[in-house]
């Protein structure tokens, strides 16, 4: 950070010295005319520099888009394959692990119902008692 501040300061001093040197170089015409010509030169120079920077930034963005596109498409294919494997695993677990548990639970429910029917047992209804405050 300090290095860039020093470089910027040096460039600013050089540009200021160049403007002052061009202002006092040559005595023909008033100072305002020379200042106008120097301003036109610097505006043109900065326009060229900004155009070059814009082209460089545009090139960097285009390169980034192509790199991302080349990496995102295979990533999406891998993600799709992983999702289909997960779907297959879920279906396998449903068929192999959950279905036997459900069938055992239904068998126990049948046995309880049959036992209740044979023994004539009914569920006791428990009355709620109110708490006195």
C-alpha cells in the first residue's frame, strides 16, 4: 500500500513539473493559450490511457467468463450425477430398510388388536381430575 502511494506521489510531481515546464517553455502567445494546449494534450493522453485500461478490463472479464464456463459446466454435470445417486440411495433405503420396519409395526398392531379382541379388553378411560387452586 505504501509503495503505491509513493509511486502515485512521484507521478503527480512529474506531471505537475511537466505542466509548469510546458507553461514557461516558449514565449509566444499568452499563458492561457499555452495552458489550453497543455490541457488538450493531457485530456487526450488520459482518454487514451482510460481506453487502454477499459480494453484490458474487458479482456480480463471475458477471460474470466470463459474460465468459469469451462469449470461450471463439468461441476453441474457432477452435481446432477450426485443427485441421481442420492435418489437411488434413497429408494434403496426405502425398499430395504424402511419397508421391513413398517411391516413389523403393522404385524405388532395386528397382534395387539387380536389380543384385545380375544381377551375382551377395552381401553380404560381415565377421568381427568381438576387441580384445586
